[in-house]
C-alpha cells in the first residue's frame, strides 16, 4: 500500500467502499474486507449509516472485529436529516455500536441537503471533543459549498471532501480540487471505477485502456484506479464484493502511469476546460 499524509495522518491512497453491502452475500463481503485488509493493506474503509440501513456498518464491524483498531482508518457518514441538534449524537452512537468501535476516524456529512452548516460544524466539533470521532468532513460539496462552510466558525477544521472522481468525471479538477489543496482539505474520490457496470465497461472494455494496461502490466480497472491516485494527493475508495475482482483491481496499481500514456488518456477523457457542477451519485 502507498499512503498520503494529511494533517499529520497517514492515509492509504486506496481504500475499500461498502456501498450496497448488506444487500446480498454477507459472508463474501466480509471475506473481501478481511482479504483486502490483511493481504493488501487496505485499511482505509468507507461506510455510511445510509448503506443498507446500517447493515454495511455491521458488516464492516464484523470484518474488523479483533483487528488492531489503530491500524484502520474508518470513514462513516451521517445523513443530512440526522445532522440536526438532538439527532446528531444519537446517529453517531448508533453507527459506533453497529461498527463495534468506540471512535470513527473520519465522520462526513453525506451530502449537504437541508443541513444547517454552522450547526453541523458545532455538532461535529462536539463529537471530536467527546472522543467519538477523530476528524470530520463533508461529501458531495462543490466549491461554493466549501466556501460557505469555511465562512462558518471552525469550518476550516473540515478534514476532507469526499467526491465523485474518476477518469470520466474530472470536472472537480477545474476548481474544487485546487481549492481543497489550497485550503488543506483532503479530497477522497468515490466511484473510481465509474460506479456502474456499463460505465466501467465503457472505459475498461475499450481498446485504449486495454492497450495501456497491457503495456504497463496493469488491468484496465487497476489503470482506472492508478489514474485516480496518479498525483498521490487524492485518496480513492472503490467497492467490490469479489476477491478475484479485488486482486485484479489492485494489480500493479501503484506503478506510475508514464506521461505519454497519461496524455493519451487525457486526449480521450479530457480534463475540464471550464467549471462544471460537481457530479454526484
Ligand atoms: N459519498 C458518497 O456520496 C458516495 C457515493 C457513492 C459511493 N461512495 C463510496 O465509494 C465507494 C466506491 O464507489 P461505488 O461503489 O459507487 O463505485 P465503484 O467502486 O466505482 O464501482 C463499484 C462497482 O464496480 C464493480 N467492480 C469492481 N471491480 C470490478 C471488476 N474487476 N470487474 C467487474 N466489476 C467490478 C463492483 O461489482 P463487484 O462487487 O461485483 O466487484 C461494483 O458494482 C462506495 O462503495 C462507497 O463506499 C460514496
């Protein structure tokens, strides 16, 4: 595993997501998490109270039971409608119970919704001071949302913005990623494999990705992941419930993509030439 450093933390560049975990094959999902952690050092683990109505948190909790808690970096998310006084603390403690841990490493507001930003910051800071979470952040915040957040008291303590980012969704490169860098906010990319089968296949099944992957000893999917973390300043979390897929996706993933291959990829999947609204799932 390779790591990035952010505000004194050592964070794996690539982690495992758990979206849709709990919908089928619980034992396979647990096996994938255990395999990723123990064999590939994938200790960045992403979940949310929304996924499977809490089942994904339970599955993650079961997968990490008995492991050295300090070796893991667990990311969890609160729904905007729970990010209100009276519900915030309860939501967090319910997530902790399902995870079977006493502290979440990074707790995110899942999307902005109707959440009151100042209230959210105060509640997040309260959870930090009570030791229930170590860091807090947001998800699906575009540049204007981040600017508004930073106008709140203690808003600049936001550790991370988790956003949709992959080779076909590069809009954030125009202003959001530079803004986050300038303001010391970690960008974590979700859906680095384009989320759905047809979108992934449109890239991975194409001649360009196949040719470059073959030349570089990667698979098309590991090329997509390599692309997402190519500058070593963005972490990425992908999901799989299959150990063969996991191994396939991680093949040679940290070998840099040579500049001439990056140019070819950018010719087909160009960076943004203007501001686009942040894409979300
Ligand atoms: N903050 C947010 O709002 C937000 C939104 C979406 C996602 N996320 C997080 O980011 C994580 C990753 O995003 P994602 O799940 O949307 O998308 P993703 O990781 O881009 O793609 C996951 C899909 O790709 C398939 N896949 C993976 N490797 C494959 C392979 N080698 N061959 C064929 N299919 C393969 C998976 O199916 P298999 O299981 O069959 O491999 C799954 O259907 C989520 O799990 C979640 O933790 C956050």
